[in-house]
C-alpha cells in the first residue's frame, strides 16, 4: 500500500507510512496536516476559490491508527469560505484545523507586482538528506535536498522538499498539500539546538499562501528563535522554482532529552 490514508466516508484508514521519527506508532505531523488540507479541498464553495491559509493545532500525538473526521463551514460567502476540520482517534479529538479560502478573480496587476525570485540554488543543485534522518516511514516517501545549511544542522537553512508518495489513496497530491507537507519541516530546516540533546516539537502549524505553488518542489527558507522558558518559533519563507509565494510558522515546545 503505497499511500498514507484510505478515506471511506468519514472513516480514515492509516498506513504505517504515516509514522514519524519519534515513535512508529505516532504520525509525522506532515501527514495529518496534508489530510486536513485534502478534506478542506473536497468541501464545495459558492464560487471557484483557492486556499490561502491552513492553520493546524496538534492537540495530541496522532496515532498510526484508524481516524474519523468532522467538517464544518464556519463562514460561507461570495468572497471567502472559512471551514473547520477535526480529526479524532477512538473518539478523542487529536487535530483541529481551520482553512480559509478566497474567491479566484484574475486581476490586471501593475507589472512591478511579481513574486520575489528565489535567492538560493534550485533543487537539482542541492545535497540529498543524510541517511540518518531519511529513515522514518513518512520521510521515505520524500526527496529532500539542502541548498543552504542542512536538515537538523544548526542555524538558518534553505531546503527543497518533494513529496513522492500519495497522501490519499486514488487522489492526486494537490499543490497546497505539497506546501503544507513541506512547511511542517520548518523546525528541522532551521534547528538552533542539537537534536541529540534537545527536542523541539511543533504544537501547531500555520501556512499562508499568496498563490498555489507550481511544480513538485517546495523550498523552505527557514530560521528559528528559542526563548528561555521552553518555547520557540520556527518560521519559513515558502517558494517554488518561480519565486516566493508564502510563509509558514510553527510554535515549538523545547525540552531537554
């Protein structure tokens, strides 16, 4: 089964490919983040719309186990739709998300309004993710190439991410799903503490987009800040090969191993 989830009605079967690096029984944060994005994309809108924000609260560790989901339209309008998605495991709420969509309306913009071009090398010039960090089941379905710094290397970094494994059985990977999956790696792209001595899990993820990305590769140009009392922030500029198109922010929980 080379996919992460099988969706049947409001029930979700989770495959072992969802597991992250912490424990084989717990999902990588990118997996449920992509799932709620896909679920939001299935919700009809009054007019053609695009996702411009995905905000995810990881309320509890998400098990590699069957899930159920609930969806709700919080605001329906001609210009925007705000929807909520909730994931439950054995009836317990584990993920809560809101997704904002805005009406698609092509505009005749001034010529100087354009995406800032990328200021790092393209993905084909990057180094592959080191085997030590590429062994978790979810990451085996990705290709990761660093062009500045490196995954879990100290300091700001710029890394390209490409999702190869389907998220939902029988469904294409949308461009927004690609962006959300990559965004969840912001803390690992810009580590400021040694992963051997510290953990810096994210409790949430918020992704804002000015447009959907194009192509398979998503760039995170990331940095992190750590406070003195157990909290931190990881933030990324998001780009594709055509330029920067968004931002991602994570709230981090810092703990000594």
